[in-house]
C-alpha cells in the first residue's frame, strides 16, 4: 500500500477557469454563472473581513501625539 493511498483526496473543482464551454447548454451556463457569483461573494466577504482586521489593528497601534 502506498502512503498516497492513505491521504485524503482533494475535491475536484466543479469549474475549471478557461475550460471550453462550447458544449454546455444555456441551463448549464446559468448554473455555472450562479456558482461563480457565489464564489465572488465569498471572496468579497473575505476581503471585507481582512480589511476590517487590518483597520482594527491600525487603530489599536495608532500612536497618539
């Protein structure tokens, strides 16, 4: 038995950026767009959280004259 057989397998992404979409139906394309919009919203939320953390740290360490 190989050690790689014991490691958890990574989930394959549902969408590969740049893949050929010529064979997809309109319904499949709409579902793809919905997934991408969800991912964009998730990324924007993560950016907002990081900016809030950065702002809080800057305010905490701001020197008072």
